[in-house]
C-alpha cells in the first residue's frame, strides 16, 4: 500500500462506515516489530463519502486499485 491507492474500509468506525471508498494520502507511522509492513502501519486516508481525512490501520483497509 502507498499514497494514491484506492482502498475500501473493512473495519467500521465512527465516521468510517464499512465498505466506504477512500484514497490513501500518506503513511503516518510504521508500528514495526511483528506488525511490520503495510498492514502494521497507520495511514491517513481521504474518505470520498464524507470528504473528511482520517487515520486508519493498514489491516483495516483493502486495496482496490494501486497507483502506478
């Protein structure tokens, strides 16, 4: 996962309904350790449905379309 990827939210949260589409903006923090990799990072995403920016764990996102 990287900036510019289109993702679907797989874990509902306040202001982030499950199944919503979003655009990955930046990687804010890599948690490291056994959580290393894209799924163990905190990402800033832009929600299309609500127009807000929010933070989300990589494991709660599913990549729909990767940027080139």
